[in-house]
């Protein structure tokens, strides 16, 4: 099992209460720490969610009260029962907040799900987790420690980026391949087994349980006037020790970075791999909230903070992520199947001397996929890529000059499977005659320089390009191209 990040806090503890002295809060201790919880009728629960401006903490920030009303309207229209789904899959590789909660404070999430199920008179609660082995045992143990208002089951889906999308999780629960549906649909209309389904992120349910205990006034004593409460942040990237940090909304981002020992670098990724880059200067003035991060060009998203260090190639780091995201496509629509590889190819080419043409291709390809996908994956990926070009202007200028920024790509951003097992492409220059065949076999990874010789980033070959890389090696007429395990 992968190791959970350290837990830290700025201000009073809420979701993290008790975690400073306990590795895991069981049901008995949970009640001692947080107190009992009384069920709420539908109108009271909806009013509570509205009064505290509760929004989804999985990235989309959709109002929870509006989801409740949509499920109720669908159930009344169809006469069908309802289902409550907790999305704890956390397919984003850099995010750990939900896994931390499920592993160390699972009863807060179950409390929130129970509140929603009671109010909706749901026929079932489903908790979706990833098959990474991090949290499923803790959830099952927590369910055995307590009673729930209705049948509750845990469903496991593959730990992939797109498996965390709501429609993909519903498909997985329904026994289908857990990828986003080919057309946009709402779980509130037809979700699990076609029933009206309340689907929200794990932290969202935990926040709901906290608000039900504190009441709207008590809950709103922390945070801002428009965004009350606390939020969980996953802080990784260029930090000595990754952390999950609970902070009141409105907390300066600089305080979070200082707490985690982050030194100044070229920029910070906020919101995760579908988020946006902001400069180090912007990070020092930004505040943790949707409004605060939007003011400096960022997004809160799923609460992911990934600073870069000054000794890595920022564009190279971004290219690694886009290569990964292109490989995570469900392949159901053109923008993903063809457009994202174009974005990845162009951004990778830019890092190895592709010049202004590669820069322009990144922008054109990103613009071509935006708003045209069956899910949010193309939009999020294109936003990430264009944001990198805008934020790392100095780095971009150095690469456009042809010499590059002079920094290696250190692999600071977490990419699943991006390790020595994938190998790196290398060339025996005493053999290479510049046939150029390799660039035609795997253009997403290899380009030809001005002299017709192969150029590619000094990083691990992405999983989805490994078959192509092996084919390029096998087809090299001079036997010059190789895959090194070093």
C-alpha cells in the first residue's frame, strides 16, 4: 500500500480533528471527537447546504443543494427510488485528500452519506473507491463498526484519471467499463441502475456532516463570507514531504507553501492536472478559495497544490503531464482520440527544439479540442497546456531560442508508472545515420532536428507510447535507437 501524506492544519481542526494523536478514528472515538449526529429531513438538509454555500470538492464545485433538488425532482417525476453515491475514486494522481479521509477518518464521510440517504429515503448507498489498495479496507471496517440507514456497498474501479469522472463511476457501478459515457448525462436523472442518483465527492459528504453538527452559523465562523468553512488541500510537487492540509477558505496560499517548506520556483500548479499554472509571484499573493485563486488566474479545483523547484524544466514537466493525460483518454471521441495526442506531440516537440511552430501548434491543437469532448477531459488538458505556455514565458523563450532552459526534467509531478520500468530512449550516435524512420513511427515522442537527426525528451517513455517506442527501436535500420532502463 502506498504511504499516505502527512496531515497538517492551519487554524482549528475540523475534518482532521483527532488525527494529531490517532492514526485512525474508529466509531467510538469518532463520536467522542465530533459528538453525535441527528438525521435531518430533506428541506432542512437542503437549506443547510444552501446556507453554507456547500459545493462539490471534487473539482467542478457544483452546488450541493442544487444536486439534491435535481434528484428529488427526477424521483417525483419518475416515481423511482434514489441512490446516494460517494465518489472517493480520486483518479487524479496528485490528490490524496479523499484517500486520507477514508483511511483515517472514514466515519465523517459515512455520516454525510447517511444524512443524504435518510433525507432522500434512498434505497442504497454506494461508495466508489480505486483499486490501489489504499482505503478500501478502512471503509469496510468502518461499515462494520456502525449501522447505516440503508443498504451500503463498496465498489472498486481501476485507479485511472478518467475513472474519477462521475459518469465513469456510475458506469463502473452498473457493471460497465468505467469510462465517461459517450454523451453527456446527469446522474440526477439516470444514474445507478437508471435511478435518480445523488453523486458527490467524498470530502463534500464529510463537510456536510460537519455542518450538520455545527449548524450554519457555527460552520461559517471559518472561511470567507462567500465561501465558508475549511478545505482539504493536497500539497505535493517540490516539497520534502507531501501533506494533506486543512485550512479555512481564504487562507493565504503563501502560508500553506511555507508550512510545507516550499522554496521559490518558477510556478505552482493549482487545481491538479486539469487545473492551471500560476507564477511564483501570484502564488505569494493568492488566497485559497475559488474567488481568491481565480483572481490570480488559477482554479481551486480538487484542492491540489503542486509547486515546482527552480532546478527542473517547467515546460518539460508540463509535457510529461500532457503525455500522461493523452494516454488516459477513453478514446471515444475525436477531440480525445486525435486532438490530445496532437497537443502532447507539439508540447513535447517544443521542449526539444521544435521552435515557434511547435508553440503555435500547441495553441491551435488545444483550441481545436476545447468544448468538443464528450466529457471534461479535453477541456482540462488543453487548459493545462496553454496555461503552461502563458506562465512559463521565460522558460518558453529559452526553448524557442533553441538552447533550452538548461535544466533537466526531474519528474517532480507524479505520473503513475513513470519510473525506470518504462525506460528512456537513447541513441548510439556512432551508429545513427539520420534515417528519420523513428520519428514517423512514434511522432508523439520523437521529432527530427534541423539536421534530420532524432530529438526527444530525456524522460521515461509514457506507458501509452511504450509499444510505439519498442517498434521504433526494432525498425531502426542502423540499430542506433535503444531503450535504456537507467
